[in-house]
C-alpha cells in the first residue's frame, strides 16, 4: 500500500551503508582498534578553526537574523561571496544571480537533474560512478545510461561517450576528482569531451549539458591541476558542496552554479529554483550560509589525506595489489584478487578489512578503500591486507 | 529545453513571496516604518536563549562529531529525545525507530507524499490550504483533491470530506493550528473524521492515512486544546518542524513520525527513508539535530503572538471587519471588502497594507494577515485599515 519504488529504496540499504553498519557492530564486539573500516567518505580531518569562529560570531547576532528564512536561492551575501571567490580563482565573471544555495551536493545534483530532464530523457554517467546518481535520475523519470571509463586508468573514454550520446541525451554527469577511483581528468581530455559534446549538439540541434559534481575539487595531491570545467565547456552546471573541503558533511551546505554563458541560462536557473521547490527544499540552512560567507576562501587542509594516501598506496603496491594511484579525493581504487568483488570483500571482512565492492559503482572486479580515516587504521590494516594476499596466493598454488 | 513544469514553478513566484518582495522594495522607498507587511510567516520572536546555549556547547565538541554525517534517519540521540518528549506529553510509546529527521516541514510533507503515493493516487487537502501542498502532490504524480472547510468557522466539513473520498484516496492532509485561518480543530471533530476514515477504509479495503502537518502545534491561545492526532486515528503520520516553535525557520529541522500502530508501519517507514533518498536528502543538519536533542522540551514563547493577536483581532473587529478569531498559529483570516480578494489586496497596498489574497490558498474572498511581526506594525496598520474601510464605505453610499 506504499510506493513500491520508495519502499525498495528505503529497505535495501546501499552496500556502503550496510558495510558501515556491520563495522559499527563488529567494533562493539572486538574493539574499534581491531576493525579496519574503509567503507565511508566521512572526512577524518576536523573542520577548520575558522568555521567554529564564524559560527560563534554569527550566534552573537540577533537570533531572527541568524536563523530566519533566506530567499529560496540563498542569502545574497553568501552567493556574492562565492561568486567573487570563483571569479578570483578561475577568472570568471559570475554574480550572486548565477548561484542557488542547496542542502549539499546530493540536493544540488538531484535538483539539477529534475530541472533539466523531462521523462524519457537520458543522463549519462561514467562507470564506476556514485550509485545515487541512478536513484536521482530514475526518480525524475529519466534514463540512466552507463558509459565505462577506461579500465586501468579510469580516465574518460571519450569515444565511448560519443558513441553513447543519442538524441535524448540531456546531460553527462562528470565527477573529478572522482569518487570512487581517485582519478582527476586532465584538461586536454575535458577539452576533447567539450568538442565532442559541441559536435553532438550541432548534430541534434539542442544543448547537451555537463553536470560537474565537484565536492572534491580542492582535495588533490602533488601538482595535479583540477580544471574548472565551465571555462572549458559553456553548458556546464557546477554542483558543489562544502562537505569535504571544509569537513561539514552533516551540515548540508552547497550550491548549484548556472553560468550565464550556458545555453538557456535564465530558463535553467528558473527550473533549478522550481525543482528545489517541487522536491520540498525551502532554503539552505541559514547559519551555515553565514559560515560559508565568512569561510569561502579558507584553504582545505589535505595534509593528512596525502599522508594516508602515500602510506596506503605504497603499502598496498608493495604487497602486490594493483591500485590506481589516487590523484585526488580520498579513495583508493584497487583490483580485487578474484573477479567477484563481492566475494573478495567478504573474504577481506574475515581479516577485519571493510572495503566496498565495485558492483555498487556499476563495474565488476574492484574495491573502493576510503582513506579518510585515522592513520592508525591504515597502519593496522596493512598486515591484514598482507595476510589476505597470502591467503589468495596459497590457494592459487 | 528545460523541464517545463520546473521552469514554471521557478519563474512564477508564489503570491506570498511576490508580496514580500514588493514590501522590501517599498520599504526602501518610503521607510520601513511606513509599510505594514503581513505577508510572511517568519517568526518575529527570537529563538530561545537555550538554543544559543546548546549550539555554543556543541561547537566546543570535536568538530568531526558535531558536523559529521548522521545516519539518514537522524542521530539516535535526538530521535530518542523526541520520542521520550512525545511519550511524556501525549502518553504514547514511541521509540527512536519511529522517527525520521528531516530538513523541515516542507521536506517532511514532500517525503511523506512520495512515500505513500503512487502515480494517480489522490491526496485530499482542506481549502483554504498551504499552496505548496499541491506542488508536492503533483510532483509525486498524484492528484490534489480540494475539499472546502466550512466557510465562516473554517472548521472541518466532515460530510464534504466523506463525499470526496474515493477508492484512490491515499491520504488526507490536515493542518491544525491552521495556516492560513488560525483555526484549531476540536477533538470531537477529529474523532468524527477518524470514524469516517475508518468506515471508508472498510469500504475500500485499504488504509487511508492522515498526514498531520503541525508546525504550529505549540502556538495556541487561551485554553485551546490541540489534540495529538495519532492518539485519535491510528493511520496518522506526523510532519513536524521546529521552524515556528523554536523560531528556527532557516535552519531546516523537523521530523516525520510513523507511529508503530499505523497500517503497514514498517513499510511506510522504509518508504519514508526511500523517498528521502530519492529526493536528494542525506541527513538533517547535524548541528541542529544536536540542538534539538538539548532543547526538545524548551517551551514555546507565545506571549508576543498573543498580544499581537488580541490587538489586531480586536482592532479589526471594532472597525467592522469580519475576522475568524485565531485560536492558534499566527495568522488572522479576514473577509475581503469585495468578492475579489486580489483586487482588495491591491487596494490595501495603496494604504501600505500587505495582506495575502485567499486565492493562493484555494478559495475566494478572504485575506491572510500574518501577525508574527513587531507590535509597532500592528499599531501603525490599524489606522490604515480604518482608512481602507472608509474608502469602501464611501463607495457603497
């Protein structure tokens, strides 16, 4: 008697959440220090002091002002601050009117899909991909079209994308730095993608949008450059969140940017406002709109993630695991030691290693290891990964 | 090239928002003290000191804990605290597992509709009604069926509801204390409604739910009793928000309660979780989940609203306006001085009075006056209402 699709979505928890719940129970049983939980993307680095300082300052202001409704697209001050910050960093010319504040990246993407898509329209995702993309696309009555990345490097396969674009393609969702692979798309590939999409736009006579999901924009290592996609392809909507860069995942604060150069920009922006309204959003949390206004240029501290990445990647490589060297985000993508990633993940559990099988992300044979954890978890896990490897080696003899 | 329905929702702002925007511009022109803006439901009473104290305490805790993801249905602590508070006040036996924390009442209702409704199902609303109900119902592919309240008292017309129930009726949305009329439904009427719905359930062989939208539950005057509807009708989902009772409208924090006695309660709860996921919600803002845990029993201060209500209602009645005496919420519902409420609202504007025409709420000939304002606005407005009355009287001579 309830909506069957909603019931199924709610009663079949994601593999990630299920593994996380298993980990919590297991930690109760054998002690937290004996379980190596790499299941989630919950930042291990604390929010910067500047966030606390901003919140404390705001709480001293008149409460009606701090906690009142803002206009649905967000308070003018924070939208202006974000526009100025983007303009300063990327040489753009955005204004507050191009920004719509949201309750985090999930809301940003869900709203963007609903704003653009009519039932039957196609949204392309690059496998492996964040599994909720499919949920939001299908909830809008649209079709989720999976196009694989290049297995090995997990970079864009632009020919495959070109081949998969049809007359019904409304948008392609890209995510760089990537969850789950840690890949960062180089500018040259994004330029090629832009040219491909422009050709297809000409062929079909209507715009094809890029939805750039970029909560990890600031989380990169070494001299990796993260291109700002709207400067390469005009029809790009940016979906951002401060969950990772400012370690505020629970506060649900982010935005959609509709660049003025995008095709039908005014209509798209209006549709974004309409989709927010239709889905039940009213405004982004007011206190954290104020915090972001004050913290928009606070740098993201990636030192701990870099150290984790180096320790984990080098450790696993030395043990003989095939890993993608993460250029950004805080996930390491590793080939399972048997073709069935779920079976591999189950065997890893016996060694108290919690890693997410790639099936959740739309491909087979790999696992995601979230290294946004205390360093001790990595140091403790490496001997367990060694034992797991020995177990597989012994069997293959 | 965008979703046409979303474009329309986003580009045609609600009458309320439009009036509010007009008021802001007008205040710039002639000074804020000369504009009597009754358009919004933004609480004029500040959040209680306890809210600030709770937020300050939380901000001293480790940041990962304060700002991290919670489980999708909310942190166990706040859900337990709310369950215990409800049990204490209403003699119920709820537990944390019956509660799903949301980003405010709009999210609560949107999620409940999506959880229950399949395309083509009917949701009944009692006119006049909060206009976004229709938006959320139609966004779920369902049908919004308007049933009028009894004109004059604006109490439930239970015969009309009975006549309008069909085999496709999935739920009836009730809102007491009511926005926009200020009416509170007496327990005897709710018992009669419950009996009617039970009869209809038997007739059609499936449950019919009540969705009780009750952000104004604590905002009542005199000895008015607000019945707790799940204790009268088992198939009731409660959609609550702290926007009004704790003056936190911008922070977006509320819940859905699925009582264990409701038909298919476990399935409904799972579908609520699924609908939250499908619409792009991840969790309610973490800091304010913590604030609510600490403030769940902080009393709502209605003194200022009561004084406003008395001054406004007595003042308007003395001038000869026909008003519904508000029993709760902070809206006064007044008959327009001509059948066309929009025309009346336009003429009120000439006297700098901003009142919302009833057409937005699904009936003709009345206006909503939101008295969650500074007392000075009411004192300044009464002479303007007097002048408006004289203008109409002069014309009818």
